[in-house]
C-alpha cells in the first residue's frame, strides 16, 4: 500500500502518499502501543459524507487517554484532517485510518518523553467480508483464542497491539476454511469477532454481549439505536455459544464489515442458513442511513 499516488495527513501537513514514512526504531512498531480508528465515508446525494465522524474521533481521543498518550492536536483539527484527506484524494466513498503512534526518540518499555504522532490515510475499500457475505451470510468458527480480559487489555481503547489476538483468531478461522472467527471471553461467553461486534436474534428480540470484553463499536451503537427506533427489543447480556447455534439470525457489525449476516457457526446452520428478515431490515436501513437516504439519522453524517 505504500506505493500509491495521493495524499496522507501527517502531523498537521498533507504530504505525498509515498513520503508518509516512519523510522524503524519507532516505539509503537516495537511494542504495539498505538491507537487507531477505522472510519468510512459514503457517497450521498449531497456529496461524500463521513459516518459518525465525531464519535470515531472521540473514541480515538479516549483510546489515547487510556494509554496516557497526549495527542498534540485537538478534536476539531483531527475532524478537519479526516474531511480534508477524503476531499484531497477525491474519494467518493472510502475507508479512513487515523493512527496515533509513539515516536522513535528512545526505545525501552517506558515511552515517557517520546513524541506522539498522528496520521490519517484514506483509500477505497469495498465489502470487508465480501459482497456475497453481505447478501448471503458468512461461515464462522469459534476461536481457540480467547478475547481480552478486562484487567489485561483495556478494551474501551482501540489499540494497535490488541490486534495480535484478532489476527491469531482470524488466521486460524481462514486456515480452517471459515470466513471469520468468533472469540469467547475469558469465562467462555461470546465476545466479538476479530474486528466486529456480534448480534443474535431470537423470537424477534435482538441480543448482543455487554461491553466487558469487546469494543464499544460505533456500528453496534447505530444498530442498537436503529433497532430501538424500529420497535425491536434489544438486550445487552452474556451470550453462550450454544445460544448462537440455536438463534434465528446472527450478524456481525463493524465499520469495515458493516452489517454482515452469519449463516453458520461451527458447522451448525443458523436459522435458515441465510440472511434473516430482521438482519435484512437493519442492513437495508443501515445502507440507507450511510447513503443519506434516512433523514432521521442525517446527524450521523458529516459532508466532506
Ligand atoms: N470489535 C473490534 C475488535 C473491532 O476491531 C471493530 C472495528 N473497529 C469492532 C468491534 C466494530 O467497531 P466499529 O463498529 O466502531 O467499527
């Protein structure tokens, strides 16, 4: 990805894509303490709009706060940086990646005194789990790798190093012929996918794990809001893997994954083995929302 035309915002400046480099002794590269966001912009009739830009940027600041990384820019500046990157790269719809990392002044566990840097890149990115996955659902395997424990990783943060656990789980699922992994928490309850929150539907009610071990997903929050607005009851609670086997519908949510139905878990068909009716309703509303076709949610969109 390094060799492309385009612009990347780095530490307050728009620079050429190929010049957006770091030194090999960058602290974050060695120890994984960095924080980032995944954001999407969509084409709407009024122009390109970023979905829930303020919430994503606020989460970036919260992530940094958790690790005591002082971002040397304010929220407004990073909001503007993201709009600028989409605009300057002339992207109609895209994925955005704001990243905050620790500089290369010194190594060693303590990052005290090192500089903090910020970059924002954006590029076109289609359906993360495939167009087919969005329409027909994906096959998922419960991971042999456990999700974060609350006193090991602080999961309100979206942190670089945490994704080692995600990659292990995803690698295993793909090697075994599945599309994605479902991770359980340290007590064996359902937590989330490698980069997605998870939902199940049973008897017309929507269930999702509470936030003890999973990321407070912004798409998760959008789905909970839309479901409530549609009059569908939503319950946040501990969920067991056999509850997923026996549910009527299941789906993943995430900025990259959007709303992707799950048609199978551990070789057990879920519901009818295809995208279920409530999933379809939420998915279709979600795609209307991001395309600016649902006026009641227009406040979630920021034109670039
Ligand atoms: N969980 C994990 C581990 C993730 O990486 C993501 C993607 N950011 C999510 C959940 C979904 O979060 P969001 O809807 O904010 O993208």
